[in-house]
C-alpha cells in the first residue's frame, strides 16, 4: 500500500496492490475465497486451509490436494485414504468438529486498486487490466516533474514454490 495525490485534488489517495485477476483463484470468484485457520489438529502448530466454493459439487472444498494438506494435517490421511473420496468431500466432512473451532476469513477483492480520497469517504477504483495481470507486492510512487503527473510502479516477483517436506532445501524446492 502507498499514498499519493492521484487525482490532483490536494488530498492523499491510497493505492493497494493485490493478486490481480490472472490467478488460479479467478474461476472461483463467484463466491468469496476462504481461509480457515487455527490449531486444527491439536498439535500446537498453527494451521491454514485455503478453500473455495465448488459450484459443481455445491460444497466448500479445500484448495490443496490430499498429499499437500495431508502432510500438514496427518489426521486427514488417517480418514481419507483415497484421493477420489477426498476430492468429493466437503471441507466440513474433511475437518469435522475441527472446522467449528477454526476462525474463518473471506476474500472477495483481489484486484490492485486505487482509493480516491473524496474528503468524507474513499472511492475504490480498480486499476487497469495491465495492473491485474500478475500479483503486485510493492508499490512505488513518483512524480514526473515535467508534467507533475503521479506515476505508480509495482514490483511483481513471486517464486510460487510448492510446499515440500521440511527436509527439502530451497534449491530442491524451487529448482
């Protein structure tokens, strides 16, 4: 997030970076994305489970597959031995009472956005399509002195490495 006067009215506006519209989540955006979190298996380790609504199954399902989520939550591997059964199960079926103990966050907005300061409120305006093509992780603001035009630049770096067993080294994980 950064601030600058983007509409030239003398008030500081805000600009926030986001994941954009070119992600694996885009096809699930008809419903909010969910993040269920807490110590889901009672081992003292904080767990996070990403979930989306599967319109075909009409169920909330985990984003990660059995191998990945089962490595973090071994209790899943004890009950769900088949990838097919896991793939057809709802988040509620998979986690049972543990889901009720978890806290849940929802995400409905992934776009990089400018918030124009109107004095008594902010007006959200999604940045152009070019700003939505990849996740943005840092925003820099500069003034083009010849015209006093504000320029917003974003940093877009993501290794997006898949989780692996703890014994793996960064080189073996990311290539």
